[in-house]
C-alpha cells in the first residue's frame, strides 16, 4: 500500500554554487541517480550570476573558443562544461546538475532545499524565496556559523526555517570542500528531527515542546514564533524520513551520521573557529603538541557548556564530543584551517591578527575573530565570561588585554 | 584536631628514571617543595644502574674531569650534575631529586610510589619490592599500555596493585615527556579512587562492588582476588585524598584533572596507538585532514565501546571523549607520534610497517602494532571483531589481509 501512495519523487535544489555549494551539488546529484524512486533526476543549483572567462591554466582553455576569449555567464559555462571553473575548478560535475541563475525557477516545486550560501546572504535570499517555494518543502542548512549578539543566539537553520515557515535541519562536519570534491574520504553530521507533521499526522502541532522550538535560546529577548503551523508533506511523496535524508547525502566517500541536535551541530561549526585561534596561538609560541591538544580539549568542553547553557537539554554533549560536527571539525580546523594558520602566523611575526588578515587574506575577514567578539559580547551581557575562560582568553588576546603566554594560567581549573 | 593528627609527611619515590620517569621526578620534586606540610622534601628516584660518560656535545663536558673521560655510574652523575645526561639531557633537576640504584632503599618508608617503568619491567620490579614497602603505601602507575591476551585484559595499575597488595591509580594524558620537562604547557588525567580504607574506616572492606574490583574484566578467566585486605593509612599522615594527590602532580605548566575511572585512563593510553596507525595510513594515502579527523573520531568511539564492553559501568564515556588521557592523547599521537609517522611512512614507501620498524627504529618495536595484535586476539576469542571495524581494519592491514584504501568501506556504518 505504501508503495502505491508514493507516486512522486522529491525535487532537490541546491541554493548556492560556491566551493562548498558546488561540491554539495555533485554529491547530491550522484545520490539522486542512485535513488531514482525517491528523487527526481535533475538537481537544480542556483547560481548567483556573474561573468567569467576560462583562464589560461584551465584544461578547458581553447583560444579558438568564445569561452576562452570573451566573458561568459557563469551558469552557461557550468552547464556547457559541467565544471564550475570559478569556484571548483578541475572537478567534473554529473550532467544532472543544472545551474540556474533564476532563483524562483530554481526552487519551483522543490521539496528539498539545500542552503549553501555565505552567512550574510541568507536573509536576503530567503526573502526572495517567500511565495516561490512549495509550503511543505524542507530545508537543510550547510552554512556554518550562528548569529550571536547581546540579544541572543540565532542559528542559521532557524533563521531560514522561520523566514520560510518550513522545517530546516543542518549539515556540518570536518568538511574541507576541495577534499570532498576529489572524493577523498570524510564524514559529516546531519541534524534532522522535524516535528511530526507528515500525512499520517494531518494536524501538525508545533508546541513549545517540539524540537523546533527547543532550539530557541532561552536568553533571546523575543522568543520566536511561527506565523503559521508547518505544512505536512502530501502522501504521494516518499516520506522525508531520517533514512531518506541520509540517502540524499551519504556517499561511499562521505559518511553521514544523523542526529537530532540542530543547535549542537550549528554551534559546533561556529565555536570551533575560536578554538582554532587558541590552537594557533600556542602552536605559534612553539609549545608543541601537548599544549595544542590541551586547548582543543578545553575548547570542546566550553562548546558543550555553551550549548547546554543557552539551548537547554535539546543539546547533547555527544554532539560536540562524539560527532564529526564537533571533535572532528575541531581537529581539522586546528590542523591547518585558516583561523589556526593566521593566529599562528601572528605570533611568529609579532603582528596582530588583524594585520595578518590585511596582508595575507587580501582583506578577507576570519570567521574566528568575529565569532570570538560576538560570543564575548553575548557572554558579557549574561555576566558569564568567567565560565568560559578559553573563549574569553581568545577575545582578550585579540583585544590586546592579555598575552597568549597567559593561556595556561587563564584556563587553569580553579577547583 | 585534624592538624594535630597529621604529624608525618609522605615520602615519595619515583620508580623509574627514563625520559618520562626523570620528568616526573622533576615535577614531583617541585611540588613537594611547594607543599612541605604534606610531603617530605627529598624525592627518591630509583635508577636502574648503568655506566655512562658525558658526551662531547654536553654542556657538562670537560676533558679535565673524570666524568668526561671515564665511565661513571649513572646515579652518581645524576646526583652530581642534577641532570640525567642519558635520558633527559639538558634539563636541570631540582636538587631534592636523589637518584638511588638500590631499589629496597629507594622505597623504604615511602607512602607514595610513582611507577614509571617500561611495560615489560613491571612484574620483575614489583616482585623485588615485595616485603620492602610499607603496607599502607599507594601507587600511581604512569606506564601506558595494558596486557591483553586471549584470556582477558589486565591493566598495569591492576598488576602492580595485586602484586604489592596496595591501591594503585593511574596517570595518563597527552604527555610528550620532553615538552613537559621544558615546562611547556600540557594537561594530564589522574585516575584515583581508592576504596574507603583510611584511618577513619579501620576495617577496610574490599567488596566486589568497590572500585578496585570493578576494574577486573568480566571476560577474564580467573577473576583476581587480593591475598589480604588493603591496609589503611595511619592517622598521623595527612590523608591521601584526591586533592592531596593532585597537589603532588599539578604544576602551572602541567594541569591535572582527577577522575575515578582507572580502567578508562589505562585503556586510552593503550588503544590510542591503534588509532594513530590508522591515522598514519590515511595520511600516507594523501587523503587530507577530513579523513584523518574521521578515523580519529571513529577510533575514539571504538575505545568507548571497548571500555564499556569489558570493564562495565566503572568506565565512563567522558574519560575517552573529554579527558586528556582520551581525546587529547589521541590528537597528540595522531599529529606526530611514532606510530603515526611509521604507518604514514609505510604507505609512502610501499614497505610493510615491520620493515619501517627495522630500518627506521633500529629494530625497536612500535607499541601500536603489538597492541593491535593483542586486541585482535582478544576480540576474536570473544567473537566481536565486527563490533570494532577500525581496530580490526588496522590488524588486517598489518597482516596484509586488506589494503589501507579499504578503510572507509570497512568502517562504513551499516545502519
């Protein structure tokens, strides 16, 4: 009976086409091919249109071709060459990835929206989506980071879910995009735990005890509320169960573990950048591997404390200590990530990290420095800086209030 | 009243004087100076006597001195120069470290015995100690590793405790000795949870529910039993509380956390070497930081499963996922430890790891290869290899049964 009911397949759109978005399109497109009973065979990838030209070093460079001599639309180049020559050069995309610069057209009828946008574009893009998505769509947010201010903490997935009135989960892990694009083995964590609202529960109840509402920080000034109840998936679609969501992302080279804890998964991807700065400082001091491992360990426990303090029991210790989005992402970020490298370099050169950002990142900003500031502002507003000595030490180092050499005494347990 | 009762101070002996033993002597000697009300001011360090000569590169080299021209007793050199020129060259020891080659004399009247011996010497040295220690002494075992065979698992601390009929805790962490000797910041974990047996509990009861007995693997064929009840500490000594044990080890550059879980602390120091081999394999394949972090994460969870399966509820998940002896030691070992480096090199050169041991370690054996074999023998005897896919994969790679490239499929979750 169940097989008769499911006559449709899910349409998937990847909202974003940078380095990570294009990588996600590739692996999702491989998975829809492997699961034709669940998913439509074309994967839409929304492209923020720009002009590009095939560079001389590219394997596609051909001086007799227009694409190598005249600026072309990026979406056209992707659909012609099956390669995002600008953001993921050298990787061939499956031919069922279709780049589309028209946002409403790209998401039309899609039941699954995978968000892979730079942090700052999420509100604007969501506003443009209102009225263009099916009301029973579900989102997965692959953008790392959270919005933290004096007023509280807002998860990216939560911002998307509330603007579009859909359920939105999160994907995060030790995921350097270029390695995954090359099909080098890695893992990720998907947080996916929608409240009961499928066709077998025709009256979805989004009560304060449902998992969606549990994500709201109790410290937020204005507790959020939805404008309307969540809309159940029609029964002629296969259910969007955890297992089917896993089939959308899991590959032999990209192992997926599904958890419930959206807040924990989202926080891990943000807070790890503060830890990476601390690890870079002690490594820059030449203190060796014991010290680096120690600040990583202390940092993971501050993540746990932060999650539990501000998101309550929906956050699980194991999300940080046992999952790819926690301990593994900390490890990867502290082995060679940008925050780690810039902090280390700032010690080695005697320059402030802001000077390093200027000179070595072409003015791009590190995620860790802004997260450290935002988290500090929030903790200070709560009078809780002392409970997070490593996060506070990183802020104070950035501000020049303390020296990196003081990290051990600052984080020394006071028991 | 309590202060009147404590008229004596604890005498401390470090049993061992290698790289790690000499480092422990240095930091313990600093701590007894800082806590004269608790500890006697001289720290005995038992030295396995050998002859040595000051090498030309040493800052102590002086061609007009006997010590630079004729072989001398190592204990004499240490006590004259306050440096262990053979095993910890370049580090000045506090003058209250006294090297002593006479084992019974070194431990005479000592209430605290810190064991820092190579694995294989522990049984013989303990046998030589019987009858020479005070019956109410307590031990702390700093030797990593466990004895695993088809019959079961024996912790080093347990082997010491049973041979000497004393309580023996354990110390383990992300502790590269040379970095600590240079007072570079690090952390460690001390497992210390003696059953009630101090002078306020004059009839110590070592029941099957006490923590000492909980350490015994239920799978062991012959459950161990003490020959006699543990002897309480006389009331004229300061109590050997967790806090006082912490004061013996904690330094501004060596942060100590005390836990109850002796089995978990001991297992972490052994099993991490298997994980380091796996990390070395994937790094040798050029798979990058995502893959390395993934096998580390999977390995930590296999540690947890192993501890809980064979040591029951006395083992805590957090010992592996939150403490220096767990996650931090895994990190340090997978960043540049010997097991990691040799496994990586074996992939890069196409040689077996046994050839690498021969050519690059002067025939010394890696801890990881023997632990992987022992653990596999034990798991096989229990029919549980499939429950530990990473440990089993490392064994099968060592044996040539599978290729390192197969690690992702071998550890892929089957849910």
